């Protein structure tokens, strides 16, 4: 039960992660809008063999906002979807993604703000629960049904996008002129699934902090769990750990600013850089067992002599705006009980990893050397790691991927590796359609000590519609409504470098430079 509570908490973050961040985008002054060609309520008659329209009701986007037609429906077997059709449509479709194991309640109030904001700007907005209901099939339990697994992995995304476009043609008499996707975490993986499996569905895609190698992530979660099971590190020592990490790494980029620009390359070594306890355990030092556990966490995952997953990078140990370490609940809990990462991994190995499901399996029973080779089938089903994006490039699509370098839930090095694999496969022209940005100090899908506020969707829309590639995007650190710092982010592999003069809190004093 405690595992499910934590996973429910993680799923509750999905709305914040995947709501369209419409901070900067504004419609063109001369934009033409489309009006409905038939009544909203008449859409219930569109039920057919492929899908059922459950309700079609006219609503208002906010207290004084424009009206729109909200359609709820279901595609066989249990893919629930919603399509929100504005009365004054800007001829664009916007699909936003899920978090965690999905199964979203499409009527929950948590998703209303993000949906209404985009609808008010004229977007047709759609999303899906991916084929199951987390209230009755929590975490990965739905995957005992193969079709629900395939729906979660990929099918629900494509059929929801197709259905939303079909309803647009029925309601307005015309299809969307442009289609966009926005998602983070699982939603980021879904964006890459669209680019890889369904390259013709979207003109522009934002894939934030994608769990693109889902199976590999669960392997890493398991390795972390097993290391900490052997030698627990108390939450009370995370402040000391963060202090030592930042003492070693902060200035490696030439600037002491409370951010680590290259976590994987800063050289932090627990056995060398942490104070050792010499007479029992105490708050100001780490025992040999704790140092061994941390060394395992910060080391690559190997099995049968081969490296299978990159080392967990430093920087997310630091306390965020809420005063809690980024590792809080995800990697180490202050109170007894399972972490979120343990809950995700345990559900994965129980219900998704193997053909034979075992609801009683614990992570103590997982032998990574033995079991990693057994994950090939789920890897091919679920993961979004194919670097061949030629079809997406040929249809003139645009893809923006970003990752916070202090992500406490996912390993940014895996995304860096994927982008490098794509560069190797697609060549130097990759930047013409696919760009990747890393953001120092930013936690999972936002927050943290870095500049987490920005609008990648606005950049993608401009890239698609005006042909202006995002060479430099300005990000901000905002707390209690006040901008504390601005910084640029640059297309990988470029790095951000301080010009040497002026405030380090103003983006104009930084440049994008070659590595």
C-alpha cells in the first residue's frame, strides 16, 4: 500500500509536468480563427466501431474566457481521451502527455489549469489516459493485460492523435494546419515515441526530461535500492553530501554560482571527497558502508562485463526551494518506507519486465547480471531509444528535447547518450530538425536551484512556423513571483560560458560556445 501511495503522489505531479507551458507564446496579430460548423452536442452521434463519444458539452475556459466543446470518449479497449475544441480555433492541435505509469483521471481538477490556458489561446487540446485507469489498476498492474501494455507504451498516443484530428475535421470542416506535442518525464518518452514510431503525427515536439530508456531506468533504480539496502544512508546526511559535492564541482566550469554545469565530468569521488567516520557513525561523517553505497550509486551499471547504464551524476543532492534535498523520497526517505524509485522499479519487475507476472516479487530477488538480458522484449516495446529519425526529418518535423542536470528522478546522461547516438546516425544536419538542451541545477521537469522557467513550446512553434531555429533560449529562476536569475541554454554540445564581466544573474553576460 505504501508503494502505491508514493506512486500516486508521483502520478499527481504529471499534470504539473505535462501541462503546456504557454508562458511566452502569443498568437500572431493577424491570425485567422475557425468557427464550428455544427453544434457541440451533435458530436455524440459520431460514435462508431473505432471509438465511443461519451459526452460532448460546451464549457467556458475560465470564468470569463472563451467557450469550447469538451469531448470525452473511449477507443477500444479502454483508451479514454478528451478533445477540447475552441469556438474560435487557431487551427493548431496541442497534445500533452502523461507522467509515471499514467492512467490519468481526465476529469480530475489538477489538469484543468493547463488545459484551459491553452484553450483560451485558441488551441485544440487533447490528451489520453493511455488505456487504463490508475484508480483501479495502479502503478504497473495494468500490464498483466498485453493490449493495455501496448496501449501505454505507444498505441494510445497515435490513436488519440488520429481521433482528435478526425473530430476537428467533423466539428470545423477542416483539419489542423499544425500539430504540436508537449510532455515531460513519461510525457517526454511519449514525445520521442511519436518522432520514432509515428513521425507524421506532429509538426513540432517538446520532449522534456524523457524516461526514454524506461527499462534501463528501472535497472538503475534497482541497483540504487540494492546498494542502499546493504548500507543505508540517512536523510540527515544529504546536506553534508550536497555540501561536499558542490565544494568539489561548482567551480569546475570556472564560475562559483551554486550550479554544476557538467555533473558527469566534475570528478566527485565519495572515497576521496567525503569525511570518513573513524569511531562509529555520526552526523558529520560517512561510514565505510555508506561510502561504498554512494560509490555504487555514482558508478555505471555493469552486467556480465559490459556497461549497461551510465553512472548516476551528482548535483541533485542539494536542497531545492522547499528546503528538501532533491533526493528526498525519490532516492532516500527521511521516514521508514519505500522510495518512489523503489516503487516504480518493483512494479516494473512485477508486471512489465517478464512474460510471467509475479505480484509478490521484491527488488531483493532481482539479479541484474541474470535479468538484464531478459529485458529485450520490454525494451523493444516500451523504450524510445531508436536514433533513426529519418522519417521525422523527411516530413519536416521539429524536435526539442531538454533535461535538467540536477534531475533527481531520471538520469540526464542517458538522454545525452541518446542525442549523441542520433548525431552519429543522422549526421551534422541533426541540428536542423532536432535540438537538445541541458539546464544546470534543475530538478525533474522543473524546480531546483537552476533556471527552470522557460517556454520550449513557444520556441518549437516559432521553429515550425517561422523557420527560426532556437539558437539560444532564455531561462529564469523565479521564486514567489520574483525573477532571481536568468541564464541562456544552448543547443548541445555547446556550453554556456560567462563573459567575465557583469552580474552572473543576468543572461546577457553569458555566451554559447563550442565545447
